[in-house]
């Protein structure tokens, strides 16, 4: 009996490990100043954050976790892996980010039954991260991620999608 339970548990664990979080809809774009050497940046400070929500019908319920706290954690992690640490008092880079939610977003899609182009409400979210040189105040790197809002997604799925987006954004940060 115990052996069967162990085998069943291992099988479930294997299936769970193979389960993937949907990320196909997450689009990331970045741009960096080609004249800037990022090797000289060792510290950053958070200048600010903002949230913008467009939801005329009040459908947005928010996430079951502190999204801003999670984003800051992910940014700390990604920059830390590149040797850039948080130091608000003496920052080489200033960081600002914004979160946008548009529950009234309309996308054009092909209706599979009629083959006609139709307008469909597809709630969308976006994240914008800007790094600026603290000496000049000029942005040196900008990244954005946009995705469909997965209504009804559980907390783990939401966090994994956010983790994926932030990691993808920072993969494009020059060395």
C-alpha cells in the first residue's frame, strides 16, 4: 500500500512539474541607449512607482498578493544577479516603474465560425520599467511587458506570469 502511494505521489509530482504557466500572450520590448556602458552602474535607487487602472464597469478585483512588493522583489533579484544593488543614498541608476490595467481593452480577432474580423473585450495589463542615469536624469534603458489578464487565474499562476515577464525584460538589459 505504501509503495503504491509513493508511486502515485511521484507520478503526480511529475505531472505538476510538467504543467506550464501560459506565457504565449506576454510580449516584452526593451530599448537601451547604445552609447552607455552599463558596466559602470553598480547601484540603483527606486525613484517611484505608479498604478493606472481603466475599469469603467468595476470588474478588476486585483491580485491576491501585493503586486508592487513582488515587482520590487523581482527587480532587486534581477539587478542583483547583474551586480547592481539597491542603494537609495548613492544610486548610479534611478528606477521607476508603472503598472497599467485596462479591463476595457478591445482586440480585433477572427471569429472562427464566421471568419469575420470582430472586436472582442480582452482585458490587458502592462508593466513599464525605466532606468535613468542618476547624474543626468536621462533614461538609459526602458522595458515594457504587456499581456492579457487571465481572469480567474490562481495566485501561483499570477505570480509565475509576473516572474516570467520581469525576467524576460531584464534578459535584454545590456551588460
